[in-house]
């Protein structure tokens, strides 16, 4: 065995970051509502849908070690362009349960709210497409969501909300 110049000690190996392990344990629809307002009220004439999509995320630790629940809350409303008559409203809570190891604590929050919804989004997209098609509308194929930008926007919104001076009660 050859000795090293520094008195026989082994050279310092650079510290390797822990390897991230992520599994989807399960995923499911927690709550869903589809209101076909057009079918209930009827319409006269041409329909040109104007779609509005809003997304909210929530994450929490579950009882099992290294297990987290991430909920994607989706609200899709459609109005007829021009008349502003409501066509449909879809509200969906889609849950992914994840087993995650190797993510440092300071990076866990963004990881949960960026990487986890990115993994479940194709399934959520398929549900939205099927429900709108089965409701008598053309299938709605949601565009990809920029989860990083959504996360940054939410952090900025929270900072601006907490940065405002509090108003005393009148």
C-alpha cells in the first residue's frame, strides 16, 4: 500500500449531497364538482368558450416517516365570450401522497410544491379532459403549468402581504 505525501492520511473526499429518493405512494381525487350550467339553463346561438383556470397548492407531512401529502386544487370556469354567460364550472382537489428521502429541510417546501405537482399533473390533466368531454364540451387539455413560477409568485404574494403595515382597529 502506498503512503500519501501528507503523512499517510487518505485524501479528503468531497462531501456528496444525499441522493434524493421520491416515490408516489398513491394519488386520488379527494373532491370534484362539475356544474354544466349550459345544459341547465340552455343557450340561444353560438357559444365561444372563454376558459379561466386557477391553481392552488397545499402540502403537509403525514404520520408515516418521510411521507407527505400534496393537494392540487384546480378551478376551471368557462364563460361565453361576448355574453359572459357561464357555461361550466369544474372544481377538483387532486392528492398525491409521496415518500421523499434525501431532501434537505430548507429545500423541502419548494420541492413539495414544485416537483410533486409536476409528477401528478399529467393525471390531473387527463381527468379534466375526460370530465369536460363527458360533460358535452370539447375536451379541455390544460397547458403545462410552470410550477417554479407559480411557487415564486406565491412566495412574493406572501411577502408583500406580510410586509404591509398593519392597520389599527377603528
